[in-house]
């Protein structure tokens, strides 16, 4: 992958994290107006239909091998059914900012699993990047964890972090031989059926309650399902295919920052100086943690070496 393609991949993932930051605010509104588990099932189903339309138009659908089915179904179980179910239920118990903080641990968790199971390199510079990003997350939450206590909702979000990181590993294995858009489509269509079955058991009144919200709530529901989840995860999984699970997942550190920005814009919350400092740390963490700084240095050294050799 050349420098231009790499920057395009990084830019697309960055845009997705901004949309996901907005989506945290949207989901918080949705779980207050709609039954959380039933809403999640239909939101994921909408995302699956969106992904299906994209791959049909692109004519990129083909049969899966047995090995590909195994990786895809495990990715679906951890990344769709468990992850989204835990987030929906957890957000009914804690606020969106605490949820964003916990979900920002996904990159570190994914990087560790990628090193253990995918053989990805964890260099000193990337470790520095992860630490800088975590410091940034610390600052954007106000520079203190003193008010945080491990509640049931926070425990559910911690588990959501782990299962999403596990799903990225299976996605990476599946995309070694097949198109990431097809994986995303299957994960969401099959996963939404699993979520719907669970919701029918745990929320027997969920279906009737899905028709009682305002038109604006349904607008947010469509934006979340089609744009944030459907298109967003297609772009994200494509990035995993190109640059690896660990490097892609570190961009999740942008989500809490954008969550705070959109909370300020739409919920009239205040952005503080520590939160702005945190954003600087997060940007630095992404540049170091993705290995982008390393690649720039290597390319610069090669150009200098080539120039010196040509002159000599």
C-alpha cells in the first residue's frame, strides 16, 4: 500500500470514528425512547440490509468456504450479538461519557489480542502511542477517575470491549480470503436475527413499543442503522483488511472525543480545557500507535539514503 492509499484509509476510518461519536449520543436517546434490545435488533437488521445493497450493487458476493463461515459466524457472535446487546443494555444504566471512556479501551485490548493470535508486531513506538491515547482519554473525561465506580452498566460495557476486540481478530482472519463488505453483511443480517430472538424472550412487549416513539426518534434510528452502523462498519472492516486489526482499532480512541463534541452541540454540554488537551494526546497516540510515524521515518531515511547514494 502506497502513502496516498494509506492516508485515504486513515482518513476514512477517522471519519467513521466521528460518526460513531455522534452515534453514541443517538443510541443514548434511542434507548430512552425505545425498548433497547428490540431497537438494537432492528437497527442492526437495517445495517445488514444496507450492507447487502452495497455488495449487490458492487457484485462482490460469493460463496463462503467452511473456514470462512466459521470465522464470520464467530465475528458475528462477538462483534454483533454480544457487543451491541451489551452496549444497548449498558447505556440504560450509565451515561454516554462513561460508556465512551470504557469503549476507548478497545484499541489496547485489540492490539494485545492481535499480538497474541495474529502475530502483529507491538513496537516500542506503538506502545508509546497506546499510552498517549489512554492519557488523552483520561483528560477528555475531566482529568479524574475519582467519580467512577464499577456499576453493573460499566461492567457490561467492559465486557462489550472484550467481545468487540475478539470479533476484530476473527474479522481479520476472515478478510484474508474474502471481501470485508460481504463479511459485514452476513454478520449483521444473521446477527440481527439472533438479537431479535433474544429480544422476543427478554422484551416480550418490545415489538408494540417500537411504534410509540416520535418521528424524530425514528429519523435518528435510521441514521444510526444505515449510516453509523451499516456504512460505518463496512469502512472499518475494510480498513482492518488493509492495515490490520490492531492499527485500525486504535482509531476508536477518537470516539469519546467526538462523543463529547456532539454532546456539547446537541445536548448543551460544556467542553473543558482538559478535554481539549486530551484530544491532542489522542491525535498523537493515533499517529504513533498506528505505526504511521514509523513509516514516515523509514521512508524519509530511504529517501535520504537514496539521495546520498546518488550524489556519491
